[in-house]
């Protein structure tokens, strides 16, 4: 079997460039993803703003099945 050194060198150059460009593209996408990521959504509001939604269990309600059924009924009632 005969191997051409030019063909082998061209293939190695192509593979090297492919790997390098793939890594650069990955880093660019990771940087853009980090750049457009929103701020921390669950932080305390600043100024006169009031936090309206409290996670489950912080409101002092009894919770359990009644809370779940009320939320489900509200979901169906609003049609969302």
C-alpha cells in the first residue's frame, strides 16, 4: 500500500485546523453565553420594589395538598 506524503500532510493540516477552529468556536460560544446570562433572579429587590413571589413554604401557609390543588385550580381558571 502506497501512502502519499503530500496527501498525509494535507490531511494532518486539515485535521489540525479543524480542531483549532472548533476550540476557538467553542470558546466564543461560551463567552457569549456567559455575557448574555441574566443577573441573579432570586436576589432581594433594590429600592422601593417589593418581592411578590415567595417560594413554597416561606409564606407561612399550611402547604400540602390543599395548596397544590388551589394552585392547580388557579392554573386551569387562568387558562395558562
